[in-house]
C-alpha cells in the first residue's frame, strides 16, 4: 500500500532533519514491503521568500489531501523584522488551524545513557517518563483581537476557549492516560484566569467517565517547579496552548536536549502532523551537525498514530535507543563519554540498525 506523505522542511535545520526522517522511513518501507510517496512543500520563512506568504495555499491543499505531514521547523533572524502576518511562525500556527490539529502530544522520556547531559541531578530525572498533551488551536495564540492600539500606547492579546475545545483535549488526555500509567495532571491558573476555571470544571466533570484514571490539578507556576524538582511524579499532563508550549521546552531539560523531543499534532478528521519540539536552530543550520532524533522519533509517531504501523514505529524507537546506548550522540548533548557524530552519521547508524533487524 502506498501512503502519501507531505514534507514541510521549513527553515534552518528543518531541511537537514527532514532528510534524515525521510531516509529512515524509506528504510522502514523497504523492510515492511510498504511504500511512501513524499512530496515537499514550502512553509515558514522560505515560503515568504518564494511565495510572499508563510503558508501558501498550495501547501494547505497538499497537506489536507495527504495521509500525514512531517514538518521540520520554521523561523529565523532573517524574518524577525517582518510584520506579524508575514512571520514564519504564522505559517505553523496557520497549518495547525487549517488542519484542525487541536491535540499536541509531546512525550518526554530520558535515555539512561544521556542523563548526565542534563543540568539536573541524575537522581532527580531518573525514571521520568511523561506525556504533555498540549491544546494546540485555541487560547492566546489564536484569540482576536491581538494587536497594538493606533497610538501605540497599548496592546491586547485575547485568550478564548469554547467548552467544546476544552472537552475534546481533556478527553484526549484521559484516553492517553488510560494507555499509560493512568495518572492525569491538569495544569491551569484557576486562581486567576476565567479560562482556567472553566478548564478545571470540565476536567472534574469528565472524571466519572474515566474511573480508572487518577486526576490532580496543579497551578502552572507550581507545575513548572515540580517538573524539574520531582518529574517522576508525572504521567500525563494536560494543559492549554501557551502553558503547554512553555512547559514542554522546560521538560526537554529532562532528556538532556530539546533535540530529542518529538511531537504529534492530531485532529478529529484523522490527518496528523508530526514535528520535533525544537525550533529551526539558525545558528547551526547548514553545518550538518543538527540532532535528527526528535524528527526521526516524530516520524515514528506518524507511523503509530496516522498509519497504524505500531511495530514499525517501535522499530524506529528501538533503533534510536540502541544507537544512543552504543554511545553515539550529536554535539547538542553534553555527555561525558561516548562519540559525537554529525547528522548524516547518526542517520546512517539508525538506518543500518533498521536494516539489520527483523520486522
Ligand atoms: C512550538 C513552537 C511554536 C509554538 C512557535 C514556533 C509558533 O514554539 O511548536 O512549540 O509556540 O507552538
Ligand atoms: Mn515551543
């Protein structure tokens, strides 16, 4: 069977890590007697340069017809001064909205071999294994108005959530918890924000439908602290868009590098977009030293959630783990021992491992 995959490399290291994911998927396809067709479209800064828009219409239409989408990263200093509607980030927010990608799943699991690359003490991060379920198409990043007043003396951003938007992400989080250690922590700012009060009420109202899941609530400031003082207390964290954005970068410290964190963005219609949680890293773009693992693990999530290829997804995850266990890592990880490899070598090691195993 052939599946259509749209690749959106975007900016900075995006193209380098997308190329790695494509190689890994091709290796999987050869093994699994399966085939993927890849088509590449523009998004972000490169799309602004080529088409005058961070999200050209043809990109949206290709993505909506695809079986799944892989995205590298968007943004960079070159486009920082553009007016907000032309910023590369608008492309990413726009494609999430256009495809209805309301549920962003960001698993955070440390690799034992890499624990010493985290600035946190090993005994604190040992055993941490959590999933952040971030609401992705509502809240502050999408509310209007979001603008500066005419006289330039004031600004406004708007945080809007409908009940339905909160309900569907909370359901997704409960269901994710049921597949894991059955513990859900809902993170909000219910002591201040109206949106958070409603969020908490909805989580409470859903408890009875998931009796096997233990639920607790944490305010976002306390959650930020606990995430790095006692991360192993968490299983699934569910939270609104901006809190999830911030907490997931923070949680990446548990793995030693943002370069290790994959993500899946899922919709109600079935289309999914998969991207690393890291950005475009313009400082190292083009040098061939980017860590491709977050992108490769995102491709594994694509096999799991969009293509129902669980065994193949696990094969990629096993390959990554095994190469890390052999002591290989990219330069973003400050590990005392082991061998630093570049993007291409890391990709080849993972591909060779996949070729050597039985599927
Ligand atoms: C992320 C990124 C994006 C976000 C930016 C680039 C708009 O930080 O995926 O976490 O805030 O969602
Ligand atoms: Mn972010």
